[in-house]
C-alpha cells in the first residue's frame, strides 16, 4: 500500500469533547453539513433513543470526525467552523435529545433531559425558544450526560481540502449498515454523476438547498417526517407520493434517487443502456467504464444544463396530470398497485427529455394527457407485465412517436442573466431565504386599491436586506408576482380566473393581470410603484439604488417585478428605525439614535 496516497490530513487531532462543548458549537451555528457527500437524516426515533441510551450507560461510541476551518460568519467576524465528515446521525441525536425533542425510557417510563445541565440550552429555554418537558431524568444521569466526552477527531486541511474530505467520507461509508442498495451506492461515492442525481432528487423530494453547506440545526427543516420525528417535509406531499410512483418505505430508502439515476443514465448514455443493479453500481464507482462515459457526457453538456433540463421534464410531467386533475398512477393505470410504475416513469422522463433536447415543447397538456391514456394499454400496462430491456426499448420508441406528435418545435428565447438569477432565487430553500422575499401584488385584488401596509413591508424588507451580511448572496430582492402562500394564490386565481405556473415550491402568478386590470398596463404599474417608493422614508442612497435598478422581467411567460437591495456605504434606515434579516423574517433592531451595527 502506498501510504502517501491515503494520507488525508496534514493534521489529525484526536480528542474528546463533552456534550456541553458540542452544544456550544451547535447553538453557535458552527457545525456544518456538506450535502455534497452527506446523507440526509435517516435515523428512526428508536435508533436515536438507542444511541442516547448507550451514552447514558457509558458504552463506547464510534469517533465523530470533523474538519475544522475558518470563515466569516453572518456578523462579518472570523470564526472556526466544524464540517461533519462522519457522525451526522449521532450529532443530530445528541442535540435533539438535549432540546427535548424526544425522551428515553428509564424504569419503564419515558423521561427527558434536564436542560439546566447544559447552559446554552438553559439560556434558550429561559428565552422561550425551548420548552422543558416536565418528566425529567434524575440529576446524576443528566449531569453525567452533559459531561460525557464524545470521541472526536478534528482534521485540519490546508491543501485540496474538499477532495481529501470526500476521500475520507467515501472510505468511512464503504462499509456498515445502510438502508438500501442505493443508499450504499451514494454513501460511498462522490463525483459528478452522484452529485447530479442528488441535486435533481432533492428538488422533487422537497429538501433542495441551492448551497451545499447548511447548519446542522437546519437539517430537520429539510428532512422527511417519520413516526415520532416531526421534521418539516411531509412525504405524502412530495412528487413521488402524490403520484403514487413509489411506496413510502421504498421512498425512505432512496428509491427516488435510484429512479433518477436510471433515467439520467438512459438519457445521457442512450436507450440501449441496461438498467441493472450492477450497471448502476458501476456508474457510482470511479474508474469504471460507465463512470468515465457518463462523467465525460456530463462535462460535455454541463451539469447545470442537465439539471435544468431534468427539472423541466419533472414540471412537464406534473403539468400533464394536473391538467386533467389526476396523477400519474390514477390516470394511466387500471390498478393502483400495478407493477413497473417506476420503469414507466423512467421511460416517460427519457422520452420528454430527448424531445426537449431536440427543441420540442408541450403546448396542450390536456391533449397529451388524453393521448397517453388512449395508448396506455399498449405502453404502460405492457410494462407492468413485461419490463425486460428489449421491451422497454420498444415501448420508449413508441412513446417517442406518440408524444412527439403532440409537441411543437420551438426556438427557445435566448437566456439572459435575469433568467439565471430568477432560477437561483426560486430554487433557494426556506433556510436560504435571507435575501429574497416574494409578494403576490401591491393591491387589494377585488377593488384595486393600493395595499399601503404591503408597500411599507416591502420597503422595510429592502432596508433590512441592505443591512444584512449574507455569506452566500450579496444582493437582496423582493419579487412581485409570486404567491407567498396557498391562500393568496387561491384568492388571486378566483379574482383573475387564470392559473399560475409552478416552479419548484412556488406558484408564479405574474403582475400582468393586476397591472392591466387596475393600472392599464405594466408600464403604469411600474411607474405607480416607483412613485410610492419615492414617498417612503428610506435612506436616500438605498432608495436611489432601488429606483434605478427595479425592473420587470419575463420568466417562463410570466412578468415579474424585481426590487433590488444591496449594502450601501452607510447604515440604512426606514423611518429612522434599523432593520435586519434573520432567516426569512425582517427584524426590527432599534431606533436610529441607538447604537447600531
């Protein structure tokens, strides 16, 4: 063995850290998850309880591996961050136990941790941010738990840090318990294809983040709910479950990513690619023929381009079945539990992907839906009984002819910087929305009167964005023409009798209906909003920037109004009050005569 090839760190610092020290890192947002190579939260409640019980009983636990690095925090100060290489599930179990999200069984009854033994948690409790469960474990157990030293290895990387971390992660996760064959593939693999599959999958599972690095504290917000674990994403509201393509237990074991990997492999390598367990393994293993072929193809087309094509295919499939008020399974199959639905979806995806690449678009979704149903007996139903490779190729060729007949050639509009900007802003997750906010309009739709409260909210938000240091994004935007909740979208639809378009989790209504109904046209709408902003008590330099750079843009056929904000050379105020953004909220800090950051 060549030891120089396996040396993955210039410094290895093995040391124990007490759970209270870990909690200080956690509450300081210093524990970072890099989603490029980390799995999602997958432990069940029972697995979390078992791990906590091991600590309470002082059983040996595996080492947690963290990579330390310095970076600038949200207050523009330099601090040390700890990127989790191995131990995500264990760290999440520890912090959620301390936060009283679950208890453990002691003398046949469930008891909870007493927060008074962890100062950082106690402060949160006293501030009303955490609630102490009344049934608490004995003091000696809680005190020993708080002082328990977790074995931790700190690595300090100075050269090729990302590459070396991926090497460590891949080696660690090439063995041990995994939920499924595909979990094993992705846990032990890094590279362009696994990363592409992961990013496409997160869009339609609902846990997409534009940036790969997230705080450990944010992971429950982008994880699937399960029994006893009240995470933010309801599996039943995801694309896969709403269309009944994957059973829930298979969905939890990454069946969605296996389907996407298969669909992308066929789309990139051609319909003759055989989807087998071995071939999928080869795609995820570096230095194999298939891995080399697909990496070359991704580099040729561009990973971002393939990702965007893939997302558009998903949206078109959603629109096909939404247009007939149904879903994939109910509309195409006579039996809900039909076999091969995943294979049929892959074929539909690949055919639409290929036609989109050939510049064909769907203009009449209802007509295409009816055509698919008409031919379902000779396509999808056949796959339920015979899904062998040759039959799949035959059905794909038939679907290509059927679907192409219902599509139209299109010369796509040349993309510009605003297209890319909006795609990015609309792809940000709820935990990344510090510098973007969506508004459906500026009037009360029923009578056309200006919503003055909303105008003031918009202006305060623009001020707050100008005062906020965001690690990932310098410019802030309020975007008008996008519903910020389902109720406002339904109200808009009932007034204007027009359907929005869906982009990810967003309902885009545009400003055209509001503008033409109440202001004659979009130009007058834009002029009216500009005149309203001019009257608002915003710091003059910021106001000038907003008015000079606000603009209407066309996004997928809907006109949106962008109001920009950016840090000025001076602190900005609204009516002599200081505001900043905390997450997706605009927070009032104090008056102008008080000391501000």
